[in-house]
C-alpha cells in the first residue's frame, strides 16, 4: 500500500511525503521526490498522515461506557474510537463496588486478549472523596492492596494503568504491587499538598509515572498553596512524570494547554480524551459508573435533581478531536500535539519499538486526515478500519 500527503514524522513534517506498507508493517517513509518504488505514486493530495493515536484514558463512546456496558457495548465503543483514529486504547473504569469492578474487568479483558483494547485503566477507587469529580463518593475507599490484586486477577493481567491519590492509604504497598504487575501508576483525584505529591513522585522513581488529567480533580495552583499542580509541573520539567491533558476545549482553557506544552514539552505530556459513552453521539442522558450524566451542547455533566450545574463528567471528544483542538485553539505545533497523542503514550506503555511513529519496521497503524485534521481513513496493522475518499494504491 502507498499513501501520499503531508507526513508527520518524529522530527517534523514532510510536506509532500509517502508512506508505504508491506503487510502489517511500514516499509518506507520519505518525500515523494525520493520515492523509487515499482508501484506508481498516487497524485499529490491535501491529506495529512499521522501515526495511529493512543488514548490512555477513555471511558467509552458511541453510546456505550466501559464502566457499565456488556461485551457488545465495549466492542462498539472501541470500534468507534478506532474508526476515528485511535488505533490503541485503554478502556477506563471508574470507582465502583468490588463486584462491579471485577465484572467489568473480566469483560474488558476479553477485548484486550482479542487485540481490541491495549489494556484496562482503573480510575479509582483509591482516590480522594473530596476530589472525586464525577465519580461516586460512596464508591471511593482507602487504598486496599488486596482488592487491587483481586481486580488484576479478574482482569487476567490486562490492567495497564491505575489512578490513585497520593494521600491514599497503603500507597507504598500499592505502588510495589503495581510495579510488580507492570501497571502504570497515575497520580490524581487528589486533595493533598505539594510536599506530599512530591514525596510520592520520589517514591515512584525508577519507573514510568503519570498524572491523571492535570488541573482537573485537584486543588488549583495558588502562589502560596501550590498544591499538586506545582509538584506535577516541576516533576514533568525534570522528566520524572508525564502529565495528562484533556485538551478538548471544555476541561482546560486553550492558554492552559499552551502553557503546559511551553513549560514541559510534548515528551512529558500525553493528550487524552477522557471520553465517556456520549462521545460520537447526541446530547442526552447517560451513565458513568453508578451516576447519571446529562450531555448538553456536547458537554457532559453529572445530572442534578435541582437543575444546577453538575461536575464535568468526562469528555465527548475523540482523541483526534483533542489533537485538532490543541493545534487550532491552543496553537500547539502539529508535530508536538501528535507526539503527545502517539509517541509519548507508546513509550509509557513500553510499545515505542512497535507503535507511535511513522517509521520503517513499525506497525502500520496510520491515520489519514484532511487539512483540518478530520479523519479520511484509518489503517490498523495495514488494514483499513474506515476509508473515505482516500488517495492510496495497493
């Protein structure tokens, strides 16, 4: 297969580039002027070619939420995100009772074993009740290493990431268990201070570490009470942590997104969707774990009985939408926004030799967009997931 367009590679953009594939692998990447293959090139196009996107934080889409749905719904959500450019996805759960977590872990494990998900992300239940956001406070509990082990066992080793508050009980035991099981720790949903956060970051030294949706579900940065935000930004600047940003135009102001990119750079940022069941479908009423969510004008919030504005309850954008918003609204360079949605998450999951860049030998996960970063075609392992007016030859 031969694809032609503006190609986003690791160190920049090839204005008129070509990507060729052989089976499920990329075989060549370069400028059209340097192409010497046997198959004639397609005509020049306005398409943009990106590596397949990798979303580390996603609760669902297309009407189905990973914390609630059955196997068919989980597959529907995963398929929706794949068809919109997310070729690698962690299915995120939320704080819930033990039996609910065990059931959903078993369901999602089936999808991981079939290659439809990269793994499971546990967002809770060992988080702060004061900063639980759109999660059920009744389901939030102190850190319980034995429960963590039971969930991992039910998931048959497919848990890849877990969000926990730095101040939760038994943090050290949980961290040791996560490292032993190759689960990426992610600090967030916290009400603690900068000193405690910095101490936990130091405890986690020697392995990958992330901060769950920086700024959201944590105390705001204040010059006399810097809180976890200051600790996370300082650690990201040192290269000790990677911070998640939900750059969807709802969770963060555009200037906040550009400030973080300017401060720590794309290698220490992972763009995420935090998408819930309403991603890709209409406004209306949905579920996020045990809680009711109302989506109006594309913004998901917890439903309230008195009609007041509830907490933001996840996102309704796909990861490609987040990349586009970062570029268009925050002025992030295309190559940097793409790196934070491809190369950086691939590195965090230990997949950098196989995914995350358009380079020979990498898996042929390729997203083709128009000049406005709207999807035209998606290839997963060299096979089309969705194709719409795409210039390519095979």
